[in-house]
C-alpha cells in the first residue's frame, strides 16, 4: 500500500542554519504531496503542497520539489528561526483515493538561538 | 469562519464508557475526515464523508466506532465501550477537493483510564 517515510528526528539546529527534512513516498499512482506543520499546543497546519512531478511548493521560506524519479519531496529552508520549532509531517494523497492523507511519522525540529 | 472546530478539546473517561466527539468543518467544505494520532506517530485515517454520505472507512475503525454527518454539516464520532488502547488524539479535517489538502481542527485528546 501507499506509504510515506520521513527522516528520524529530533533535528536540532542553530538559528539561521540550513534545514533539510527528507521525505520519500511509495504510491501506486501519481499522488499529491504535502507538508504539514504542528507547532507546540496547536493543530496541524498545511505548510505547502505539490500536485504533479517537478512542481515546487513554497510557503514562509520553506520549499519542497516533487521529484517523481526519486519519489521524494524533501523540505528545505535556507535560514531557520526559533519560531520554526515544530513537528513537520510529510503526507500524500493518492489520485485514486477520496483525498484522505497518508502521513509520515513526523520530524521534530528544535531551533536554538 | 474560524476554521475547523472540535469539541471537547480533552476528554477523560473510564474504560467501558461511551464517548462522543463533535467536529464543525469549514462551512463551504463538503469533504470531512476523521483521523487518529498517537504519540510519536503521524495521523492515521479513520473515515471520510462527502456531504452526509460516509464513503470510506479504515480497517482501524472497529465496530465500537461510529461516525455520522447529518445533513452534511457537523460530524460526530462515537466510541462505545472504550478501551485503554483508544487513548489518542482524534483529529477532524475538512477539504473542498481531492488534491488540495485538508484543514485540521485542534483535535480532541481522549484519555481512557
């Protein structure tokens, strides 16, 4: 079945460091791909998405490119801030599904000043 | 519109009791989803409604679980004869389409003692 694999956390970075969180997926079709973020004490928020190969999703300085050849959707940010500390989830929605999401286990990011 | 609303935010119940959670989706969204999230894991899909019709149920949704969405507006998730293994965060999400991503509520945290 479809699945999402994220890099294990936690990830600890200093402010202004470069961030990469790896995400790879397995899907039978051509899924839409998403990154969600969960800040402490808050609900899941959609961070960015991409619906087809080579699309780049971006928001709040974060970017991810849909790579069909490597079945990947890695999240990147050039310069993280303390306020980026959160848990990040990669997810997919298969074309044949009803839009329900399959999530990775999440990666906790802590940014130190 | 303030987004997806879930009530209650927290519920502590004794094993064997029944509990019911409510979700009010974003008003113009016809798609509504329930997920369950346990500590250190990503959300897992439980069930999906399009308007008032329940179109998909996960194998995770045992016979003790039932969900409704009367008139295609708010939804309820009931768990009968709760077990300690039901302790989790129950998340509701709504969406306007299959590939646009979903908007999540803050969840109901259930603790079965």
